[in-house]
């Protein structure tokens, strides 16, 4: 036979122990909900799969529209390059589309979480402009920047020279 010690019978938990355990479980749920809400509040809109899918679909059509506008700016149909022309030509349409969609989604989700008011267009446009400027600086630093002079050279050539 085996000489195993038989554990003593455990006494049932007291009311105080039950209440303490119930409080811990209740607090754990409340603490978990608070942590989840905090993480959701600080999560970027682009962190979820449905948003990534939406971005992929919207990205293609925005790239197409930006390509058309960039080609129109490069053509000599217009007398003068508009103020936004150089900015629109300084990045590829693909990069500009990705920056635009990402910022739009983040700003919209942040404004809905904060005060449920739509973001002001000027503020959104300024964020997009700033991010595009930074991307242009990164491209220049890495020697992969779009050559604006080369792109605009065809604008200034005419058969009347």
C-alpha cells in the first residue's frame, strides 16, 4: 500500500471570503473594460482589417484620380501652374493616395471618439499637406524624390520656340 497523506478536509469558504472573491471578479471585469476602452480609444483607425480592406479599394480609385490630375498639370493646356500644382506633383500618386486615405480615416475616427463632430476640412488638408511635405523630404534624403523640373519641362516646351 501507498503511504499518501490524506489532505485535511477543507472547510467551506466563509461569507467574507466569498464577498472578497466576488469583489475581485467584479473589479477585474471593470478594470478589463476600462483597459479595453482605453486601448480602443488610442488605437488608430487603420489598425483593423475592414479598414485596411476599405483603404485598398479606395486607394486604387484615388490613385487613378491623382494620376489624371498630375497628367493634367504636366500638360501645357493651362497657362500657369496653380498654387497646389507643385505640391500635387512632388509625390507619386500612389504615395499621396495612401497618405490621404490614412489621414482621413484617422482624423474621422479620432473626431468621432472625441466629440462626435466632423473634422474641419482645413485642418485635415493641413495634416495631409504636412505629411506629404515630410514624405517629400524623406524621399529627397534617400535620393528617390520625384524630379519636378523634369516633370514640368514638357509644359514649357512649345512648337513656337
